[in-house]
C-alpha cells in the first residue's frame, strides 16, 4: 500500500479559510435574508434563490473534481487519489441533495408547483443525484480495495458526465419547463440582488473548501485505520 501523502496546499491556508468562512458566511446569510428587494410575484421565498443557486454551482462541478482525481488514480494507481475522489463525491452528493430540497421551495412560490416533470434541468439534476447515490452503493458492495478504487474512479467519470449534461440542460436544448435560464446570461439583476448573489457564491465556495478539507482528512484517517488493521492481522 502506498503511504505517500499528496500535498494539495500549504497547511497555513487552513487558518485563512476558516477565518474567511467565519467572517463571510454569516454576512452572506444575513444579506440574503434582509438586504435585496424580493420579486413581488414570489414574495419572501425568493430569498432562497441565493442559497439554491450557490449550492447548485458547487453540486455541478464537484463531480468534475471527483472524476479528475479518479482519472489520476486510474493512471497512477495511488490510493491517495481515490481518497480525494471519494471525499469530493461525498460533497457532490451533499450539495446535490440540498439543491433538490431547496429547489421545490422556490419552485412552489414561482410556478405554483414544487416539481415540473417537463423541466429538463430538474430531471437531469434528479438523474445526477441517482448516479451519485449509485456511486456509493457500488462502492459499498465491493470489498477488494483495489477494485473498489478502480470501479469508483470510472463511476466518478460517469457522474461528472451527468453533471455536465445537467449544466447544459438549459443551454443546449429547448426547455419546455419553467426553469429559468442561466443567471449569468440574463444581466437583469438589480444592484442589491447582484451584490448579494456574488457574496453568497463566494461564501458557499469557501464553505465547500472547508468541508472538503474536513471530509478528506476524516477519510484519510479511515484509510490509515484500515492499513493498521491489515498490518495487525
């Protein structure tokens, strides 16, 4: 078993990330609740937009990072890359589930229904969540560590492809559903909404990085425990 550590970044960045999270995240939440004007047709439920879009961004590119680490494992067969991919897949699933819970709340106020079965973005996001759940189911069923890492790497690539299709669902095909197009392509947000939107994007990305560090370190400890048990047997 390869025990070489992968140094992703200088350790002193930990303190900076945690300080930024403590300083920016509460501000972002308070701004989204009280600062920008709401869309009259949606009322106060419109404020969930700042949470929903921010976590959706992370949910869509976290699988890409996972597949990147997975491909590196396929090439190098270093178990550390599998651990990175596994940790990133956990975050992808967490943020994707948050999207599925927050989306219907916003949709009900905007469309009058929590779920539109004709909407390409909603259906593709649901498929993304199913593919991420499948990743963890298959991983749990495989006992051989090398096969587990290898098959998981290929599954992470599949999840990344699903994330790409979800991203393109409102860009590449004519969408008969109610889901709005890209917020970046509209250019119609008021100043207060735009400021709140980008502060929330920054805050949830910092949260994503901090959670990744915590989850990755926990997974590394789990791997170490497995190695110790193997050596003791």
